[in-house]
C-alpha cells in the first residue's frame, strides 16, 4: 500500500507541478515555414506544446482557418481584407520580399534598381526570373504589389484604379515561371536570371550548396513588402498554450535559433544578427487595404503573356506638320519603363493621310525592334487629305486576338468612307481609343469609341504621352 500511495503521490505532484501538461495544437502555416522543424522540436521540449503543422501558401491559407487552433502565416493582411483576422496575434520574425540575381545577370539591373527598373529589363527580355504563384503565395503577390505600387507613384496604398494591366505586362513578360515551389524550380532551371522570393528563402538557398554560385540579393530602392509572420490564436480555448508558445518563441534564445537556422530577421532587438541580415531594407511599401486591388492584380496576372496586339493609326496629313507631329514622336520615344512595348507584344503602326501610306507590324523581341518602331514614326512623309475611317478599317482588318486600336488624328475626314458608312458594320469586336487634338470632330470620334467599347481621350486635357499610357491598359 505504501508503494501504491507513493506512486499516486508522484502522479499527482507531476500533474500539479509548475510544468504544464503536454498539449497538441493544430497549426495552419505558410509553406516556407517548413524549415522551422528543428525549432518546433525545441519548443516542444521546452514548453510541452506540440505544434502539428499543415503547410499552405499564404494567400490560399487565408481563405479559411476553420479546423485549426493556431495560424502562422507570412502576413495577416489577407485575412484582414476578409475581416477574418484573429483578435490575438504576435509577430515572431520578419523577412522582406526581394530579388536573388545571378552574378552574370546582375549588371543588367543597375546598382540598386527600382521595381520599375526590373520591369523595364524584363519587358525587353533582358531579365528572366521565377516567382511563386500569386494566387497561392504571399511572396508572389508581394512582387505584384511592389511593381504596381511603384508604377502608381502615389506614395499611398494601391486603389483599384491605380492597378494598370499595362504597367504589369512589362514585368510579367520576363516571368519564366510562377509555381508553388519557386526555389526548387529555380535550382532545376539554367535559363533563369533570378528569383523573386523572401530574403530568408534566398539566403537559405545560398547556404544550401545547391547552387554553383550564390545569388546576389537585391533590395529594390523604391520599397519592399515586409512579411512579419504573426502567430495567431484561432481557437480561444487554447489561450494558455498559445501564450506559452509566444513567450518561448520571442525569448532571446529562441529568436537566435530562428535567425541562425532560417535566416529570418528576429523581432527581439538584443539578438546578434549575421551580417547578411543587417542589410538596409529601405522603405516598406503599403499593403493594399481593398480586396478589389488583390482581385485586379490577379486578373491582370492571369491575362499577361504573349499574343496581345496594339495597333496605332497615325495621321500623317500635312496639317500634322510641326508641333503636333513632334508631340506624337515624343510620345513614342518616351514609351519606356512600365509603359514600354514589351517582349511578346505585337505592335502595328499604320501611317495615313488621304490613303494608307505605310503599315508595319513588329512582334517585340528586343531593343532593336523598338528602334524599328521609332524609325517608322520618324517618317517625314506627310501628304494632303485625311481618310480617317479608311485607315481605321484597315487597322481592324489587321487585328488578331486581344487587340486595342489607338487612333491619333487632328483633322476632319475628307476622303474615303464617312463615319456613317464605317459604322454600318458592327464595331464591338475591337476597342478603339481615339486621341483627339486639333480640329478633329469630337462627335464622330466619340461615336466610334462608344460603338467599339473604347473611349475618347482629349489630348488637350493631358499630355499625349499620358493619354497613350492610359489607353494601352488592358480592357
């Protein structure tokens, strides 16, 4: 009996001692947190809390937390947009979304490029990169947010109207892949110049020995999207265990282990950081505060690719001589950066006066194709009369696939079919965006724009360059 009593006493003492009983919690975590296995093993030994983790991409995971006790995602922002962010959350570590670039490709981007520079080089086929799928991954979405925010230039969170397909097209023209496992895909490929990913993923890859030479880490100077990896309490009944986990994870010893093992930046300021984790991050970009922005980014991401065509129908009648023609040429010469004609896009130029003077179609593959387009626009061949609707009819005949037509004219139609004759045939298949300046008929141009699903742009209301940039956006 004494032995039995002693055993029972030991059991009661063990259950009522200062060490809490073991707990198993089900956790939904971002895919990249799979590297925390050794840290979680130490957590269990130290606290008695076992985290049973299921990994998904952050965007995908944010659609529902049902069935989980905790969530540990790269960011809570996607949950916040849905109004589903748990009330209790604590940031454990941080990591910015940046670029890893092969040494041989680094010079193409410049000393410290902006997202605009990256998009510019990608548009011309000078920089090919891989990224995570933004429909699934927070890292992939962060890349789109970075490019779109830099393009908008507002210094504020993106609004739906700030997100231009045209401005993303150049960036996405350089995309070699976007997959759930971009690091693994990058290692398997030899035709890719760089990788858009979290700093922690890139530094871990460099340290893994899987690459012939390490990637150079590039921090775009116009800003980065920072992941803060909050641990969130989903099931309130586990508050006590959650508090134990957070306290341990934010302790100096655990923070040091996270920094050393996973290359994420600790939130505890006393932790000694590796030199590679002391690089200046610059400005943190605002995250969108509207779900419509995310939807619009994904819509334009899914539309990106080869096959899009823009047809420019340009008035070279004698009335264009002087400042008007100079302005038109300036617009084309200034189409750079986000608004550059990009690799894979087919650009057709039709010059007209009383008849079609020249037509040229080029599928852009490099800078030499841009020079060829500029050479067409540089023509001094101006002639009498203005056959607007005949030239536009020819443009519609050349349209293939997803096409937009830009019509620039300063005059009244005085040759070829009238606007009424032109509109007798249905015109809703290809949008026409007239840019009106000079004496061109507002009423006629607007009728054609409305009938086709396009829009009239008054060149007098804004610069010709801004008008061209606006109407080249995807419909």
